[in-house]
């Protein structure tokens, strides 16, 4: 059997509403929101009696999803939000954008902070990392010329 696609990337947050608003400003659309609980859910995650509110966000092309989760029970046990990009096990999400400067301006209005600076890689990309809601590390990439793999 072979892999068919990557289904989603999951991020745990404290404020689901703020995270939804931030990623909607970036261009993702809210696909659905629900509370997940019950014996079956705990068997999947190994957390037993879990109760989690989730929101599924989808990219404009419909191919990628971001699952935002706010755990109601059990309580969150670790906080990696301010870890640097080279921390073991730390994840970041990278999004392709049409105009990195315009995207940064809109996201700054929602509290985003540039981590380093916007840099250009050859004549192919402009790239940067930002801290989004709750310190989440997010990458932005603007493709400058056609034919460069995304």
C-alpha cells in the first residue's frame, strides 16, 4: 500500500477563536468545527477520557488542511510555543503566498511578529518566519519565478 496524501497538520492552541481568525486572515477557510470526545477518541490518541474542540481549516486550493485543537480535558502538559526553529520535535507550518509584503502587513494587524527578516533565496523565493497567535512559528514563501518547485 502507498501513501495517497497528507491529510492535515495539527496544532494545539489555547484560543481557538483567535487561531481561526489569524489563519482565516492568511487565507485558509474554516471547513468545520466540532467537539470530539468519547471512548473511541481516547483510544486513538491514548489520552483516555479526552474532550477537545477542533476546527479544520483548508487552504484555498483545497489540498491541505490545518487542524486546530483546544483541549478541554485532559489539560495540556507541555508548551513549545516559544521554542526556536531548531528545537527537537518542534513543528512549523510553511505557506506559499502570492505577496509576502502584503501578507505580512495583514498578519501584523493580527499580532504576527517577524522572527528574523524577509530574505531572498537566489531569484527563486522570498522567505520569512513569523510568530503567529500564541507564539506559533509559521513560514511564508513567495515564489519569484515559475518552474521552481513549491
